[in-house]
């Protein structure tokens, strides 16, 4: 089968999706390069910082929070990651302080308080450090036409994806029908606006297929499949989300095509939320992904070290 995209003239052929479990990298496979930041130390340092930020979350503590961040962000474990991002240490630090100064809690934002905002920002810097040389999808048109992304609808219709998603409704009638279904069956699907762009990198499709099959094997037969609430999006759309009040960080791995948001909270009603969490954290420990807990969803970014394996997995599944 030819690799699906929006290009003209492609002819599909026979294919069968692999259901065999994929070996995660061993300790030797994931040994970091000598000059690479220590991500375990970074995550541990961020966790300690968050405890202190939580203790200074009230409005009168603004100056104390700034002093705390000035000190803690300079710790070697944290500074090494921030310095390796496209903005560098100074830019990352100033962006975080600006995000905190502008922060206003609202129902749409996954950052329900300042501590969550700091957590989401700092942990997502691992993503942008990993993919700092990847060009950003700046406009909606670039996402819609990029040959680096494949059409999920094309794959879904052929039974080639092991996860679910829903697209955003493009019409007033469609949005009204979806709102009516949500009132009548409030827990039938996750509470999500859906994907504006039903496109993703081949490696991300392979990653989600891999996680989706592992999740299905680890849960009771009646459990719904893995659900993706966000994939690739443009910087143009990222700023649109920010204006609506979402905690859409800039820069973001979503705008590079390497990130996905996976529904978590909805799976509590099936008793398998922790199962999915354990699967994702195991892959993070194996060095395959970065995970950011955003409450209802977990943000997942593919690690560069896993790119080659997942590209081969995608091509094998599609019969390329």
C-alpha cells in the first residue's frame, strides 16, 4: 500500500496492520548522549519546584515566586534543558514569567492554577528541546497540505488506526447535533471539541497504534479504544486557542507535528485510567516519549530516538 497523503494519483493496495507487541528500548538503547541533559534529573527538579510554587500560589506572593523561579531555574538540571530550547535559557525563563503574569484561571484551560501552568510549561520544554530544528507549521494551510502529514480519515476508513478521534464540526447544524447528543448521552464520548486538523506524522500514527493495541490488550474487552483529542496543529491555530483561554504553550510540539493529546479523565468511568497512565509512563521511562499531565488529557511527544523505529513500524503496517 502506498503511503496515504493528499497527493493525487496514489493507488492503495492490500495491507494488514501488525498486532504484535513492540519491544520498548532497553536501558542500553536509551542511554543518553554524553552531552545530553539528564531528563530524569530535570523532571525530579521540576517536581520539587512545583511543591514550592504551590506554597506561594496566592496573589501576595508574586515577588516571592519570581525570586524562587530566578533561583531554581538556574539549577544545572533545569538550566541545561532550558538552555537547549530554541529560546535559550533567558528566553524560556522570560516566557514562563510572562505566562504567569498573564495567567487567569478559566474553565477552558488545562492549567487550573499557577502550579499547573508552571508544570505544563516546564515539562513541555523537553519537547521543544528535542525538536528544536524542526520547522513549525505556521499556517492552517501548511498543516492541510504538508506531505510530512498523512490523512487520518483515509486511514480510519480502511481500518488502519487503533485509536479514536472526532473531528471538529464545521457547521452550526453539526455543532448543534453534537451538543444535543452530549446532553442526551453525556458520557458516551470524551468532552472534546475534536480535531481541527485530521492529519498526523506517520511516526505519531505508528506510536498511537502501538499504544492503542497495548491498551486494548491490558484492559477488559468492553473498554473503548485509546482516544486522541489533539494532534498536529498550526502556530496560527495555537494562537487562536490562546485567545480563547486555553493553556496553549508557545512554541509547542503540536505545531511541529510531534505531539498528541490523549484523553485520560473519561477512562475513569471504565476503571482503566490508571492502566493507561502506567503504559504512558513506562514508555516515558523507556525514553520513547515525553508525558505532561494536563488533567483531562495527557500531552505526549515522540522522542527523536524512537523516530526511526516507529517510521519502520508505520511502513510495515501500511505495506510500503
